[in-house]
């Protein structure tokens, strides 16, 4: 297998070029680009956050979230990701959810934007977990800046969306640092359960009270499909041992010791193992861990891509992407030793672009 430095997709731009496929679909500049499998037709979807029509923030603001589709993904990295069209169709990418920015959409609080955290298709229904942003906050903020979090679903393959009635309050609605602010769908395990990891929303890229609180819970997919969130089972450490417990009896126990500063999170089953990827807001790097199961012991973290490849010493010689964040695992990756990640970048991209997304193939967890 070629090394990372030999692979062609080592930081390949997925937007911000007027000649690229994203621009052909009407998306000039955006971030996140969270991959998922559109199982109903065997294609791949890519979910974006805040987006603009042009290649800079002065262009037409398109909103958040947006979705582009790719017919075929090349896991070898020989051919970069190219988008074949937007969803809904019609040639121009547009915001999926029906809500107003910088407005109260019926929750008693102003929403700046709704940022997607992950997406999954189950039984022909597509689900997006998102965070509603109330206010932009600076790094090392003492508040998370969120309004609430929710799950929206689509029964027409992402063309139209409905919100489940249940929402998880954020800082603006009285729960600062809600541990259900940001989710990632690890997928349905062979044991039949849908596994989900969650943490506090970290819109500042360094929420002071984050502390690495990552929790694990699961659903029978039929309960989740119907929005029966009370059927949640929590992975908790009770009386000296780990086990699964009804949500009304025990809250989830944090998986890792406190003291971390974790941003965006992604967990996917790749081959027969699970891979976790996240942005370390203090270390300024994308890191990964692996486990045989969602509820197994996770490996020590491994640095993948860094903001600065000269310091600290642990970053020396690592692949470099200044001003990075995100790190979303492509579920079409063939093995934990050959991952594709979508990594975003902000503030300082050549040409003054506000955000961008890049493809990294060949990373080994």
C-alpha cells in the first residue's frame, strides 16, 4: 500500500475551485462534507454545513445543511471525490431544512444556523442529527453557544425533512454543555443495535468545559426509526463494572478520562472494527482510535493530520493542514489501515475562502 505522502488525495480540495464538481452543483464554498451511504440506491451522500454560492464569504449564502451526491466512490484514492448532483435535484444546491436564519423559529430563541453533526440512512429513511446555533462564541468560551439539538428525518431520500418533536435544550434554553449536543452514528452493529456516540456541542472549537466527555448509547433501530428516544439504553459504569442500562435508571458514563478538548467527532464501522476520529481543539490535530466493538476498550489515540508539523515534537513530520477541524470518516473506507477522512479548514485558506473541505485517503488508524 502506498504511504500517505505518495497518495494523490492528501488534502485534495472538495470545493473552493470554480472548476470543481461542487461548484457545478451550485456550491462554491462550504465546510464539513460528512460522508454517508445512500443504501437505497448504492450511492454516497456528502452533508455540508454553512455554504456559499461563490468562493468567498461575500457570495450568496446558501444556508445549512446542504447535500451533494456521488455515484461511485474510489476507496483507493486514485480518483478524487467528485459530486454528480445536489439533493434536492434541479442542478443547484440549496438548504435542506425549512427554517430562517437569525430568527426565532418557534423555540423561543434566536437561531443563527443549524449545523449537521452526522447522517445515516436506515430502512429507507434518512436521519440528520444537528445543533442549532444561538450565538457564535470564541475559542476557550465558557458557554457553548447552542440553542438546542435535534434529529430530522426524510422519507424521500433527503428531498424534504421533518423534525422529531423531541429536542435537547442547549445553552440558550438553559442547559449549557448538554452531553447530547453533538452525535455521531456508528451504525447498526451485527448484534442488531444502532450505536450512537455523543458529546457537548463545541462550536467555538475549544469549549472550556468540554473535558472530553464522550458517551455511548444505543437503540433498537425500530425505536429510533419512530423517534422513540425514551427507549435509549446507556453504556454506564455501575458498581465497578460496565454494562447496558435503561436510560431512566442510569446516565451514560464518560468513556475517557476528563481533561480533553474534543471538537467534531466521527465513529464508523470499517471492516470488522470500529474507528473513532475527532478534532483535538487543544492539540490542533485530527486523531483516531480503534475498537473491536462500540462498547469495547478503545485504543490509545493516534495523531493523523496536524495544524503545525513542526511543534510540538509529536507533530513533527505529520501531514499538515493549517486551521483544520472536523475529520469525518468515509464509511466506504476499505479498512482501518486505509481510511478516507473529510477534514475542514477555516480562516486563512488561499484566496480568502471562509471554509473549505478536503479529502485525505490512506490514513491508518
